[in-house]
C-alpha cells in the first residue's frame, strides 16, 4: 500500500496543481456565461426610405403591471399632467389571459392571444411536442412561436427603421425580421442609460434614425406581486416610473423631433387569497396530462384524447372555487375557445379559479399580488392608456377599450399600411389621432 501511495502522490500533486490553476478559468467562464447580454444588437445595412424619413415618431412605453387607477392612487403627477394634455382612457382592457407575454404581444400585433399564438406565459404545443416558456431563451428567441405581424416588423417591411429597449417578441426574428436596434432582455442596464440610448437613436442621421421605438419598465409589476397592489412599496414603484417618464419626456423633447408618446401596460394587479390556495383537483390524474405552470389559469393537455371527457365530467362534480371548461365551451368573450385556437396551443381542459382564489401546486406561498383573471369579471385587471404628442388630439378622455386597438393607432400616426386581418378596429385611431 505504501509503495502504491508513493507512486500515486506525484500524479495527485500534479493534478491538484493543474486544478488549482484551472479554477480561476472556470470561475471566469461561468461568470461570463451568467452575465446577461447588455450589448445593443444592430442589424446592419438598413436605412429609412426617403418617404419614411418625413414621418413622425412613436415611442411606445409599457410599465408592466400598472393598474388603471395607480396614477391617481399613488400621485403620478407627471403622467396625470401629460394625460391631461393629450389622450386619457378610462382604462385599457387586456386580452385574456391577463398575463405579461400574451398581452404585450397583443398590443404589438392587434391580435388576441389565441390568434397570435402566444397564448400564455407558459403553454404546451401538442403539434410541436414542445413547451413554450417565458423563462427559456430558446423559446423566447424562436420566431416560429410568434404569429401576426408586430409593429416593428411591419415598419421594417416598409423601410421604416424600428428600435426596442425591450418588448415581448423583439428578441426573435419574426418573419425573419428583428428591429434594426434592440437589446436582449436584462435588468442590469440603469434606466438613465436606457433613456440616453433612446436619445442617441433619435439623434442618428435621418436615414438611420428609428421612427418606432418600444421602451419597457418592470418595477411596478415586481413590487405589485411581492407586496400587493395596496402596499407602500408598490406606490413607490409607481412614483419611480412617473419620474422615469418625466426624464424620458424631457430628454426626447430636447431633440426637437415630432415624437408621440403612448404609455400603456399589459395588465393590472389584484390582491388574492394567497393563504388558502386551491390544490390540484383530485379528478386530475397528472400522469395523463401535460400541465404547464399556471395559477390563475391551469391548462390540461391530454396525452391521450380519450381521457378528456371522463376527467372533465369528474371535474364538474368537484367544482368548488373554480370552474372547469372544455376549450370547446369556454366563454365567447374570452376569445379563448377551440375555434379561436389558431396555433393549437390552448389546453383541452381549462381550470379557472374564482377570484380572489388561485391555484397553488407548490410548497411556496404565492405572492399577495396577482393577475391573469378575466378582465370582464375582475376590474383590477384593467390597465392604463395615456398618449400625448403632436399627432394626438388634446385634452380628450375616451371610454375603456381593448388593447388590440392600439395597433391601428400606431399605424395611423406612422402612415404604415397593413393588409392582414387583426382583431383591433380603427375607431379609436380615428377618434384620437389628428
């Protein structure tokens, strides 16, 4: 044994020395991999046509989770003042389900989630045998998941440059097209730097200057989830967004360009019962269904279609604080039925909890704030629409409208033509745009 150990010792010592030298390399490598990509992505070789260089500009801002009443509730003085100068809606109504990814993409395409295919934050696509997840880079950046023609793609197709400081879909090549200027989503870039980048874009030479820009802020949603919509932390987040809008408006206005601002959000926020959450109903044999993550909407995708009806019948008998639907009998106003399901990504059975209840399948206690409910039943899901700038009428308040109507507003201002059928109508655009 001693003889064997004496032979092994030099090799062991050598290995340890090499490992010791290699550890910093490993640490450096993993630090690099872990760091988000904060570099601006630029698609080379594009220019505005001479015609498009004469068009106005639109800056579309989203403050995630900014409920319809937050500006008054928490004293967002800048937003309230700007809305009085331009257009203010009683509310903007999100599409169902009132979740982040579906609704940002509905605003961008003028289509309901079932029609553009991004039906939820997490869902299963039986034809692809794949799950979509808002947390997975490989699905977020895969353009084949995204239907419709988002505004930045429409602009680029008509030789008008677009830019994005974050928006759902801009990381993917949809119809083979990215915005000319865009960033991969991360929260590491300070907001003052983001504002400066927008100004830099607007100070580019006319042939390289984007006329459609998206800008996204997440803080109100984060704090609304973590603390609830009535918490002082959420109020501070609202006032922080208000200060960002003030800085952004001053900085952009200093360029002297005819920029139109549209301030929206994807959904509101409500206080839920996060103590008495609903378990998975006993009627569901989880081995027989694919079940993506879900709290305010749980979708069951049958591995064998013969299991759908028996499970549904059992669920109807078990209903308490939730309602079970087949996708063939979902309420028509949700636009989430089988006949709406363009890409075949809606679950075979859908479980919808009765507000303020939610499902909770993990041992982790849910956050006190949530969204995803039917906007027709839970007004807290309603969000905000303010707009101001040279192409908007002044001092006008309009009734609540669905978010799919934003698309024609932007296209009217920018003079972009679209031929594909969308769910939004032109009535709002005709009413509020000069």
